C-alpha cells in the first residue's frame, strides 16, 4: 500500500489561495490508494469469504452465496427461492449423447437461462416413464451461462441389476428429446482447503472431476486416486490424465494414480491416505465398499484429515435401515400440521409422511428415492419430536428438518412442517 501523502500547509485552510493542482494531486493519490486497497481486500475475501468475521457454526461460502444470487437472477427470481418442497424445474433438450466409456453415456442437456452450479452439484432427472434419478453434473459450470448455448452435462452408467432408471436412460433417451430436470442441488460441496485428496471409483468420477478442475484452476494442491474395473470402463480418463499432466499410458506424476483392477488389482488406499498432507480434505465417491474402506482407514492417516462422501444408494446398516428394522412394526398413527398450507393430515401406521401428504394435501410434492438417502423430500420441522430414519442428514440438519419419505414423529408426538 503506498505511503500516506503529506499535504503541504499551503494547501490547507490557512494557506493562501493557489491553483487547485495540489488538491487535485491529493484527490488522485487518495483515489488510487483506495483502489489498490479495494482490490487487495477483494482478493483476500475471495480466498476466505468470511474474513475477517468470526467463524460460524454452519459456515456459508461466499462463493456459494454469489452462485445462489446468480442462479436466482438467471431464473428471473431476483433472490426468491422455489416454493418449499418444489425445487426449480426445467425442460431441457438432449443436445448430444456420447458413449464415454464401456457402459457409460454422457448426456448434454441444453436450455435457456440455466441456474448456475458448483462442483458436487447434481440434477434430478425425470425419465420419460416418470421415474426420478439423481446424476452428478460433470461438465464445466461455465457451460450453464454460455451465450451460444447453455447446457448441463451428466453421465449415466448402465446398472444391469438396478431399479431400471439407468437402463431407461441408455435405451430411451436420444438426441433431440426433451426431458425434465429439477435442481441443481448440492449436498457434496467442495469446501475451501489448503490441499485435497480425491478418491473416485468408476462412475464416482462424475462429481469429482469438476472438483479437480476447480482445484487446478485455483492452484490448490491435489491428488487423485481413480480406480475402475478396466481402463475402458473408466469415463473421462483421458481428461483426468491431461489435468494431471500425464499421457495415454496413465502417467500423472505424483498427482494421479490410475488403478485398473483387471491389471493392477485394488487401489492401495492406506498408502494414498498416508501420503495426504495433514488437515487435507478427502473427497470420495464410488462403490459402497470403496467409501467404507476410506472411512475405516482415515483415522490411521495424517492428523486432521476430513472426509466428504456422496451416496446415491442407501446403506444397508445406515439409520434408515436401522429405523425400519427396529421400529416399523411399532409405528402408530400421528398428525402432521402443514403450517403454510393450513391443512392437517393423518399419517396412518405403516404409511410414510410423504405418501400421506401427497394423498391428502399436496399431490405434487417432490420426492425421489423414498429410501432416505437422496434428500429430495427434506422438509423443515417447526414443532414436534422426530424419529429420524434416514441415511443422509447431519446432526445439525436433524435439529430442524427431516426426510419425510422415511422419518416419522416419535410415539406420542405430532409434527408441524413448514409446508
């Protein structure tokens, strides 16, 4: 910052009247100093959006706030949010369908005035049959605001023994068709950190890839362990190797480890975690055994590692499964007041809150998995005690919200929801 300029006494009140050059020089100097300070503060705040404020119990990313404002403006909402239980709904055209790996197709969906998104976000894709599935956005966030054609990109792996959504996406969706999407929503945000370790298994690369791009663009040190059944089955492998500075042979220096299990066996996760910098953020997405293994090994790694995962399938031993096993036979009827709607519905024993509300009051209320892991039906609780049976919400979120597809009121209690 330039040193303060000393104004000659002749330029002050007590001096004789002289031409305004000294005062003009002072004004210009002060203005220049203010501009330098403003730019310095802007860079400082960009690195740490909350600085110099004290930490919040639930930090809010300044970058995320700005993204939300841009998203609202892009949708003509001027800061308004979608109605409770109704995420933004868009109708998009399938502009391109590309096979990016064995059994994996990428879909580029075009539209106008698309909401912006950040790494980790996903869309609810409404398939022609009416089935709803969640898929991570894996393109460039800037594509959502391109003047020559705004778009989202997602990738779908064919799951032979799945619920049928991936097969429908593969066999039915074609270029030129129109589909409905909801979102984007982000339950897997990339938090600011001094270093990242990314672990991706197969199609789990889709939310991780935009994170790697952002870390690279911001100059934050990162390392990626990318595993798959074979190289041919691993989507976006060539781009990952290019980001890491490697070539077609999979070389990526110290930043990338590619593990094709048909050749290399299973990844050495213990070694990857041991090499992570202390207090780094570990982001993992992929098959359940992979994420469980990383979670089990994390305490043996360097101090301060924090684990972030995303699941699009319920865990067999998670809260949802435990709640259903322990309490389903003991369910009783209870009442739910919908404060905004002005209705009270009765939830019979053996019926979910979601189903009761849709049947008795709000037939268009959004939902998807009905198993307590996707978060589509999360609602705010204004009063009542909740028997949480989901596999998703944090302890903080459970203080004032629930997933109405699986959770219920505790025996002897009713609920009041912000619906």
